[in-house]
């Protein structure tokens, strides 16, 4: 099935109010252009160099999302244009994003990454850490970042009950933060969870943003 048909099929399963991020990492420009020509405008990348290159070459009305682990020393390369940074997992990183956003006279939207998986190698804050982080952000009054929601990755497993349980944890944590530390912030609205294999379940459990790659573009083109 072509990229266009696969993208149209995915979109037909996503309800209104849920944002589709087309994860285009490792894919050539030609594949993104096909998706763009169907109306897709939001693309996600997980490598800074690849993201910056595609931004330079492709249409300027694309909204670029950084979805992978981001090192503080690379923020400067995407700060001029990135629309949303999904995987914010440290105060150090937030501080650098605020600094580079200020240098570019911008406010950059960010999602705090919540660690919901059982795998230790996944990044993210624990629920208790997130509360501390939010309080510290508010105390520092960083004006060039805006926390607009949470991002999470479920455990890589065939256990559907476990995945659903982790998604429920994510939604519960979002609701608690929305009702307390973000009760006066109307733009704290995003729950970024769900990928090609589990995005339908994620939507059922409250996701407002799904990151779908291989179901649109096919298997990744990793170098040998």
C-alpha cells in the first residue's frame, strides 16, 4: 500500500481532536513530500541533525516535533523553528530550552516525559518528580517555555493489559496535574502517547496526540 493510502487509512481511524504526528525519522524527503501533499503538516523526528536538515529543505509551513531524547547541547540547532519538544526529561534540559528560546525571541512548547513503562532504559520523570519539576519551573518563572502536557511511552510488550494499564496511569497523572498545578493554564491540553502498534488503545485511554511512523511510511531505513 502506498504512503498516501496508508496515511489516509490511519487518519480515518483517528477521531476529531486527536493530533497525528507522522513520524518520519530515517525516511527520505520524497516520502515526507507524499504525506505533505495529502495535507499532513505535522512531522516528528528523533535526531537533531536529521530534523534540522529536513527543516531546511522542506516546506516552511510544516510543524516539526522533536520526539526523541534531546541532549541539552543540541537544543540550539532546533530552537529557531521547532514547534513542540515531546521528551523533556530533566530540569537541565528545560533550562537550556528556555535559554535558546529566549535567544531566538520565541516561546517553545514542551511536554514533560512521564516514565510509565517497566523498562528501566526509558527516560522520563516519575509522577512524584513531575510535581517537583513543575513547582520548580513556576518558581523560576521561565518565560520562554510553555509546558502544554505530558508525553509517555508504554512498555515494549505483547501484554495488552499492561500497555492499557500504563496508558491509564498517564491519563490519571495528566488529570491530577490539570486539576492542581495547571488549573489556571488553558493550554495544558496534550497527552502524547500511542505509536503505530498501540495508538488506537492510547486514544481510547485519553491520548490527544499519537506518534505514528511505520504504519504510514513502512519499516525504518536504518543504516547498516
